[in-house]
């Protein structure tokens, strides 16, 4: 599966050593907006392969939920592990793809970690506090 969408653009080379290179992509996730995604590739015998799946995301960034959503046990699963409620903070720690669907790894403040599907279409709605929320999080930023 291609782990990045057609919205993704290379924003720079962040590391290169031997036969590996890490490119930082600027990706638009429908749940989180614009994020930086470092992807490491290995070049062997004229073939380029992606090294990490899932792709790591910035686990230090804190996201504040503007809506309720379920986090599943694993990518592609419909078994809920926990629910994220408006005002709750989480970290987004990884990105993978299953059958053409992007899945985001999420860790809550209790340390539970699971996966939720990134919506295929943009989402916007009024949050519980009356502010307008694009995506799932108050920190989501979109352009275009």
C-alpha cells in the first residue's frame, strides 16, 4: 500500500548515509491537517524501497480532540480499544495503510495506543465549545 496520499509533497532531504535517504514529506491527513512525515528509503541494486511501516509521526506533538472518535486495536480492525472525547489530548505516533485506507496510530494520556482510520473526505464541524473544527483536532491546519 502507498502510505502517502496524492496531497503529499517532498519538503526536503533530512538525512542521507550510505544507501539510505530520509525525505520529509508534507502530508495532509483529513483528521489532522498538514503534518510532516519522515520517510526513510533504501536504494539497492537500482531499486528504491521504503524502510519503515508504520511511518513515524511526531509523537511529542499534543493534539486536542474536537470530536468523539474510536481508536481500534490494529489497522483495518473494527474492534474498538478506546474512545477519544472532545477536549481529550492524544499523540499521533505513526501512519500506515491497509487496503488503500490510511490508518493513524494514536496514544492517549493513559498510555493506551491503537489505530483510527483517516477519513477519505475533509471533515468540518462546530466543536462542543462553539469553535469551528476542521478535522478531528483543534490544532488541525489545512491549506488550499
